[in-house]
C-alpha cells in the first residue's frame, strides 16, 4: 500500500505540472487582461507600466516558475478582475457547483442501480427496452439543449419551476451558502440537476446492465440459486456487489468530470458556480483566474481518482493495489 501511495503521489505531481504548463500556454493566447482592467482611456505607456507591475512582460518560463513557487504554498495568484486571490474566488463559487454535482450524483445512484439491475434481469421486457432506448436519447442530446427544453416545459409552459439562479440561500457555515435547506433553493436545484443527470445517467444504466448480465451468467450465481437463496439476496449480495468495481471506476472519473464540466448547465440556468465563473474569466481575459481554475480542477481529478483506487481495496480485498503478487 505504501508503494502504491508513493506512486500515485508521483503521478499526481507530474499531472499537475503538465496542467500548469498547458494552462500557461493557454494564458498567452486569450487576450490582454490589462486592456480589460484599464479600458480605452488609459495611455499605451501606462498600460505597459501596469504590464510590468503584473509581470506579464516576463518570459513564459519565468512566469510559470513564479506561479509554481507560489502554488506549492497554496497561492494560485490574484484575479485581475476581482482584485482578490484567485483561489479565494474559486472557493467562493465552489459550493454552488458542489451542491449541483451532489444532487446529480444522488439522482444518478437512485435511478441507475434499480434500472440497470432490472434491465439485466429482464432484458426482453418492454420496460427494459424503454430504459435502453431512453438512454440512447439521453446520450445523443447535448446538455444545453436538454436544459433549454426543461426550461421551456416546466418554467415557460407549466410555470412549475424557476428557470434561473439558486433561489433562497442560508448560511451553512462561513463561506458556504446552501440552497439545500430551503424550499426555494431546492426548487431552483431541480432542473439544473436533471439536465446534468441526462448526460451521466445513461452511461451508468448501460454499465450496470452489462456488468450484471455478465455476473448473472457466472457459475457462483448459478450455485447460489441452486442452494435456494432468496432472489433479492442473489441479485444484491452476490450479483451487484461484484459489479461495483467498474462502476466505482467510472463513477469516480465521471464525478470529476461533472465538477469540471458543469459549464454549460450553469450558463443556461445562470447558476453562479465555478463553471459560470470560468466563462466570465474567459470573457474578461482574466488569465490568472483561468489558470487557477485549471489547476484547481486538475487537483480535484487527481484526488478523486486516488480515492477511487483506495476504495478498490475496500470493495474487493483481493485487489493488489500495489501491483504485486
């Protein structure tokens, strides 16, 4: 286990270095943040002086090395637009994104497990075929189009749900305002979470169905049935438990993906999270905030994947996480 942890940390450091280099390469081509900060009334000489003060005229390796030295101390630079530390800006937007991802994850788990198991046990039933057909449709429709359709039906047409914003918030603890504890906040959460669910749920349904079908054809399942065990025990204890390995693998990756790519959903619903913040940073050429966001998201991916690898050992003790026989 110790060798595995050391190897994973080394891989994480390498990935973070690559992400920081890519982020800085993008930073050089997204526009001039000085122009966005100062406007058109400032002279060229004053702009050049400001660029020197911000270190934007330094060579790329110098800027990258300076950022790296501060990053290891938890300083990801300052946002040009917000005039605040970039990490502070990101963390202020993180609760909205994390709540959206949490609500989506709950919906996915509650729906994909029973639907996937049912589709595996009764593949020829009309309900199973409906699940499979609906999953194809869900994968095929872009999330922003699903979001627009939900707004048109439930907000414009029926008037049941609010179409934008987070609604009424309460302070859970300093720095975290949540909508989970208010009725209005939960109503505002429904459509964004359903829109984000539409692109993830089909994958999990089809994955659980495929793995369950394979497991149900194995010899130990037939032996469990021959012993006279109850059907629900065979399905859940002997069957579903052995499908968790690939489900956890994909689930961990998709969790990181949802955190990183809620951009379209947040934009359509004006959900003030990290995704909409990133769009604003691009529009304002706030390259420092963009790089900080990329590094933060990369850190989330690395952390989630490491946790997933560690969970392997909990789900199946036979897994040799250190890669040794």
